[in-house]
């Protein structure tokens, strides 16, 4: 039950939310660096990638 140990639930919530934020920050900066390096290295047209469901 959450009423028994609220501190434990709070620490788990803070821990997983910081992990989520850090993962999103890392994902954001890796995509920014890839797109910048692609624009610098080659000026060929890239085919759009569509999902194949």
C-alpha cells in the first residue's frame, strides 16, 4: 500500500523521472549532432524513411 511508505514511493518517483529526463536529453543531443554532421558531410538528397506497418 502506498500509505505505508510514502518516502519510498517519492524516492522511486524522483529516481525514475530523472532517468526519463536524462534519457530524453541524451536522445535530443545525439539527434542534433547526427543531423548537423549529415548536413556538413554530404549534400545528397536523402530518401524519407517511412514506417512499414
